[in-house]
C-alpha cells in the first residue's frame, strides 16, 4: 500500500507544518527582539519612553494602550452581543433569524481597514463634536471617575478606538454566543417555561448557567481579536506614546506602533528589534487569551 | 436567580393575592425591559452595518469612474486610478490562496482521518485554531523576519506567503468539520470495494464534502483580500505598475491605507472607491460561500 503511506505521510507532514509555523513565529519574533531585550532588560516592560534620538525604547505605553482599548471594547461589545444572541435564539420570529444572523455575520467580514477609515472620517467627527463634549459636561463633573472624561475633545483617542474595536468584535462574540445558546437542550427550556418562567428568567436561570464556560470563551475570543487589531486602531487612536488619565487622550497600542514605526526602522536597528520584541509580547498575550478561549469553547462548540 | 424561581413556584406566596400579583407584575416588567433592550441591541448592530455600507456607497460611488480600473495610481492632483493596486491584490490573493489551500486541505484531512484522538492531532488542531485568530500583523512581522530580510527585500511573493499562512487555518477548520460530517458507512463502502484509504478519501470523501470545502476556500479568499497589516511588512506597496513577484507589489488595502491617511482630497476620494470595491467584493464572496453551502445544509 505505497499510495496509502505516501498520502498519510503528506497529511502528517502538513499537520506538523502547522506546529512548525507557530513555533517559527514565536522563535523569529523572540530572536528578532533579543537585542532589545538584552539592551533594556526587564525594564523594557515598565519603561514609558519611546525616544529614537536617545535610542531608548520601552513597552509600557503600548502594552497599556493594548490592554485598555481591548478591555473597554469588551465592556462595550459584550452587552450588545448578548442582546443580539438572545434576540436571535429566543425572541426573533423564526423567518427573521436567518437574515438578521447573516447580516450580523457580514459585519464580521468587513475588512478592518474599512473600520479604520470609517471610524476616522465618520465616527471621529461625531465623537469630537457631540459625544465627547457631552461626556465632559456630564460625567466629567462626577468625582472620582470625572478624570476619565476630561481634556480636549479631539474625537480621536482611547475611547474612540475602543468603540471601533467594539463594533468589530461584536459580530464574533454575538455569533459564538448564538451558537452556544443553541446547544441548550430544548427540554431544559421547556420545563422552565412549564413552571411559568418568563423568557428572561429562562435565559438567566437555564441558558446562561448551562453555557457559562462557552460564553466566557466567546468573550475571550473577542478579546483576542481586539488585542491584535491593527488598522482600525491606527487610524483613530491618535498615536502618541503617552499614558493619559483621560479616556479621550491619545495613546497607542502594540499593533499600531508596529505598523506606524516599522517604515522608519531600518533592518538591524535597535528600533526594529524593539518593535519585534513588542510583537513577541503581543503574541504571548494573545496566545494566552486565545488558548483560554479555545479551552472554554472546546466542550460545547466542537462540531 | 433561583430565589426568584423558588418564590414564584411556591404556592405560599400565591395565597396572598396582592403579593402574587405585584410579584408577577415585576417579573413580567423585567421580562419586557430585557426583551426591549435585546431588540435595541440587534437594531444597533444592524445600524452599524447599514451605516458602514451606506458611507461606502455614498462616498465611494461618486468617485467611481472607468479610469479607476484603467489607470495607475498617480501623484496627487493628477487623477489616476487603482489598476496596479487591483491587479496586485488579485495576484497576491490568488497565489496566497493557491499556496495555502492544499496545505490546509491536507491538515484538515490529517485531523479528521488520521489523527483522531492522538496527542499530535490535538496539538495540531489547537495550534491551528490559535493561528486562526492570531493577530495578522504578527504574521506579517514573522514573514518579514524569515523571508523578506534574508532574501533581499520586500516582494510580492513574500506577501503571498504571509497571506497563505492566514489561509491555512481557515481551510483546516472547514475541511475538518466537513469531513467529520461524512457518514462512516460511506468510507466503509469504499473500503469494502477494495479501495485503499487514500482513494476513499480523495474519490469518496472529498467529493462528498466539496461544497463545505469550497465554502472554506471562499471565506479564506474573502478574509485575505482585505488584509492590510501583513502586507505592510512583506509586499510593502508600489505606486507603479509591477507584476514582478520579486519586487514590492501594490495591493488595494495598502493603497487605501496610504491614501486615506494622506492630506490630498483626490487620494482620499480614491481610497473611498477602493474601500467600496474591496468591501463589496468581500461581502459578495461571503454571500456566495453561504449559497454554496446551503444545498447540503
């Protein structure tokens, strides 16, 4: 059975190739970032400078920007995604589910550069002219959280980036939630309805507890997407290497600083190495998040 | 949560009609509020889609003219089109998909037919799923490190390699899912006829799973056609006409990125046209993929 051996050999080789690609990504980013790790040591993680003149580069600001935009995006997107998934599985009339579900999935297919452009030309002016002044006048006056909503209303900044990211990851989370909600056995829901539960009580007391792990997995999947998103963020975050207390302040993320600074980083320079080191850190962060997501989703959605 | 259920289910509460009534009213009010919020959430999601597509039509359609498809990108103020960007995108997407699809197909076959329950198989499946959602900018950096820097600079072929890496996990996912759906009886029938395993896979399983696999490939094309970040570090972009795969190559997303961020009005206008073309191309591919899959459910 020579044919069988060859075919199995090719299939196995391709399977191993996937492992090789992942290892090669990790190793190449680490090796590329090694000069920066050597030059700055552990201080690379806490240094807030990004100074090409003095050749001092630190990762603290991009890491902060990456995490804060992704977490804010999750906070904005999860309630909406839950609402959509709930609507699509329990509330919408049967004939309406397919078209609406498809429309939401199409939102996920729009390329990220389009979100960036749309955000830059449409959302930024709206944020700058209406939303941010409104928030400054209202929430900005509130003690404690007021500091988050102050400063000039440029329209760009952390909050705008988080908003664009939220719109981008919304369909991913909503589609995953819908799929896991559909795995709940009908008898469970019917027995709850049978004792007189309302739709919301069935969702809260039956569906959510049953699917808890997978729902968190779907959220982590969205978080993983938000962490590494490049084009959408680069357009609207303001691209300044500074940690500002206000959510309207500009900032940057690992992905945006890599995209912007790369053209001015000659091969072999310490700057390029620092960018690759940032890439390595981003890979580690998103790998952990995606691994957790896969682990949580494994039980329910594997078809 | 279970407390609410308990109080409503125990007849004790119902003995006092006024208590039972107010409780029931509260529960139904909560239900109506949540339902309304969910309808609103769905409406918001749909509004985003309509707003994005509407903006693209509004701003992109007005700049759409024949020159966009027949002229090269030109310096600001002198018109020009997107021909080199469109051609570059088509070439890189096609070659990238052509490299990635066979590999992804074989990996999917390996996972479904050879590696069920094995340690290596589970590792490959996990890693492929992680790659599926890995930040695409890192795939660009990776190809830059192992391909662009050692082999003499930015090139179209490097862009294809980066896109192929993105294609693989998408094809793997759909191929494995589709092969898993094929009934064992079909495979057994092939084996009973004396077919070796590879023949039963290639001539029985693949045709049976064809629509699903085609869906995966279409989705992969749709995904990489709009990728920008990985191309920034690999094929770089090129404002001139070039079909040389070893030279920097233009692509629609990278051109949109450069033009949209520029201060020139006609460049921004062209960026909107490019955005319109790419978005509707990608959405058409997505809808096609759904139509292809439908006959077999």
